[in-house]
């Protein structure tokens, strides 16, 4: 079965609020990147007032993380960002691009949710670059390369006309975005029929850009968040070589089924390794961080041999 493609780490969850040296109610939805043989994790936490911040943890093996003593991103206190981060910063994704690490995260305020872009070279200092969407907009991931001289991203605008679908947009400078088009939509009475959204930063394989996304199914007991996978053409991210019909991960462990938001696995980070595996990181029930591995070749095969229509 496809959901067995992801092998859960035996000591999940890998991060809980007990690992954090400052007061938080949760840890979840973590972007992860590997740099200089160490893993950097940026994770979301709810403060005890219910609003979110982003912490930083480091690891030598990708499973055992140590949290830094202070949060890495907290809502800005002055300027334009302060206005739009008033209610919290959430769900970071990390993309290494042109010698720097670019972080996209959700900025919440009384004016809705929009995406902020920040930049760092060392994960010690942070430069806020721009607010790169209008409200309401969530779940933006950048591609690590240019296409035809332009940057590309996957995003998920809020819309009941094309319900919670994955779009592709382009930019000349990472700040101004447009030429947008819809790539994938939820399928009726499918595991992702309620909404889908970008998950982890796409990573390059010989067969294409592999992207792990999330899909949501409504039930009488609330929504279930699962993970799926899609394969984009190497030279053109607008071309989908395949979208797997089956999910690759669903809530099963107790800390995924029950928590702050029950029945959720939500991925913001995936790290491909030289041994052909990819480490996948997900938030469990919006309460803890979990990890697992999958064979990249098996994920690609699922997209190519057991696909479904993207639209």
C-alpha cells in the first residue's frame, strides 16, 4: 500500500514542547535544510497566548535536534511587517537559492494571512525582504532554481471558485510575482477533495522535481490531513509528469491522531540524501514534530505509474 512508502522514525516524535527552553504549547510544521553536514530545522510553536512564533533547532543526524535558547522569528515590532505579523508567524519553508537560504512563512494579522519572505546566510541573522502575496494566501514554496531566467514558486490562494488549489507563479526578483496559473486541484470524493496545498520545498531528481504536498478530506469527525507527492518536469515546473493517486502518509500514531488539531500530518520540509532516501518531516496533530524516510525512486514510481489527473 502506498501509505507504507514512508517509514516512520522509530523514536517519533523527534521534537516536543518539552525540548524547547522557552514556554510554548506546541511544536510542529517544520521546514528543514541540510547545510555543512548539519540539519537546520525551523519549527512553528504556539506561545501560551495562542499566537505563533518560529524556533530553530540543529542536528547532526537529522533526527536528534537541539533547540536554540531563543526563537528565531517572532512577530516584527515596527514597520510594515509588524502590521501584518501582529497575530503570529507560521509554517516556515526553507529554500537554498543563489548562495542564501530563503524562508517563506505565513504572516497573520487582523487583515488576513499573507506570505512573508526572509533571507539568511548563517541562521543567526535574519533579513526580512518583502511581503510577497496579498491576503488571503498561504503555503508558498520556492523552487531552488530559475526557469527561463525567472524564479518560480508553488502557492495556495484561498478561493471558493477554485477551492484551495496549488498554483504556480513566476518572478524576476523574488519580490514581484505574477504570470500565475493553476496546476493541481482537489478531486471530488478523493483523499484530497477538500483542499490541497504546497508542502516541502521541491527537490531535484533525474526524473523531475519531486514535491510533497498536503491534501485534506472532510469527514463527520472533522478534516483529515494527509501527504501526497507530485513530479514536475525538470525544465518546466508547469508540466506535471505525474501526481500520485494515493496518499503517502496519513495520521496513524497517537500523536498524529490526537492533539491540538487531531488527525493531521503536515509537511513543510524534506531533505534528499545521497543514499537515495529522503528524510520527511511533518507536524503531528499540530502538537509535535515527526520524521520518516522514503525511497525517492518509489515516490517517483508512484507518480509515474499510479497517477491521477492534476485538474
